[in-house]
C-alpha cells in the first residue's frame, strides 16, 4: 500500500486492509470516516503520529518530520542525480523483492 494509492483509491484500500484483517465489512461511509481520521492533515496535528514530542532532540526547522503530504512532492527535493542514486541503492538493497520496484523514482 503506497501513499499515492491511498490518495487515488482510499475506500478500496481501506476495505482491502479491513478484509485482510478479517474484520466485519465496512460501509462506504465508514471507509470515508477512516480516510478522514487517518488523513495527513489529522496526523500532522497528532503528537502520537508526528513526533512533535521529540522536538527538543531534532532539528525540526531544518527537516520537519512531516512535510506537506503532497503526492509527488519529492521531485521538489531530489535532483536527477539524487533520484538515480536513490534508485541504485533501492535496487541494491531491495532488488529481490520485486514489489519495491514501485518505489523507484522516475524523474
């Protein structure tokens, strides 16, 4: 399950996770409520999710734990060279797990 996929088809993925856990079926309304409760906006405000409780031990002004929650925003931070190095390292470390091919960046 990827962040990008959750943006594209959250209710389907929430129901799929629910089914995997063998929980009672959810209605579309319940899936939407879960989507809202677990949204980036909510998590960014929740200290149990956003690591704000560690602010004294990290450089929060230089690199916030949670940035924008925008799909594709990584392209504003990676150069083409950095993207290629990331891909090389990802393939080296995770290469045998083909599922991770989805995480290769395309600049």
